[in-house]
């Protein structure tokens, strides 16, 4: 199963089925523990799940941050205040984007 599919499953569980955080976390954990299923980047998915269970950020936000960290990114930025607070990302405001001028 691709890591993107795992993220999509969490979105569908929440949006289409109204699943809560605990249920979503349990489903992700069950998928990761299924011996007949290979999850792409499972170690990163496990770390994302641990972060997800500690806070209020979406699983996909936790996954995005962990994927960046695994590639030695110094930081991952987001406009989402909850993701910044609970997933380890840094908050980026629209004002900051406007103030940046292209080099050259």
C-alpha cells in the first residue's frame, strides 16, 4: 500500500464516514500491523501515527512533517495552525509570502 493511499484512507474515514481520531488511529495501526500487507515507508507511517495520537493535527499533516524530516529537511512549513502546533511544522502566514521577493 502506498503511503499516499494510507493518507487517503484517513481522509475518507473522517470525511465520508465521520470517524473520530481514535478510530482513525486504530485503523492505521491495524493496517500497519497486517502481516499480509506491505505499507510503503512503514517506519515513517508509525512515527506519524505516534505524533497523530499525541495532538490534534490530521494524520496527513503528521505524515507530511515526518516525510520531510526523513529527507533531512530543516523544517516543513504550513498555513494550518493546528498542524504547526501539533505535528512539528512551522506556521507560515500569507503576509510572509507576500514579503518575500524573488532573487535575481
